[in-house]
């Protein structure tokens, strides 16, 4: 195998590993964020406050969170001081 192809395959493997890591971190963020939101919704409902309906629920919400979790995490930290702000 020529040296250029070998470097290309190694680079491709590293890229795919980074993509998998990015998506796994996004999935972890999604699970943590959903748990925090559910807790917040339950507390608001217990106090008799209005609980807004979910707009992007299910697969669409998962897709958005898997791809945009760094933006969500940064914005939550910047505005509220915590990653899982609701």
C-alpha cells in the first residue's frame, strides 16, 4: 500500500473516531438535559405554573441536540453558569 493511501486511511480513522466521540458526548448531553428539563417541568407543574409544551420532541429534538450541543452548553454556561440550565 502506498504511503499516501496509508496516511489517508489513518486520517480517516482518526476523523471517524472524533465524530463518534462528538456524537457520544452529544447523546450524553441530551440525556442529562432531558432529565434536568423533566425535573424542572415537574416542579413548575407542582407549583401550578404554566408548563410550555415541547416543540422539538422525539427524534427531531435528539437530532438538534446531537449536532448543536456545544452551542447549547456554551450558552447555558454563559447565561446561567451551568451546562444543564432549563
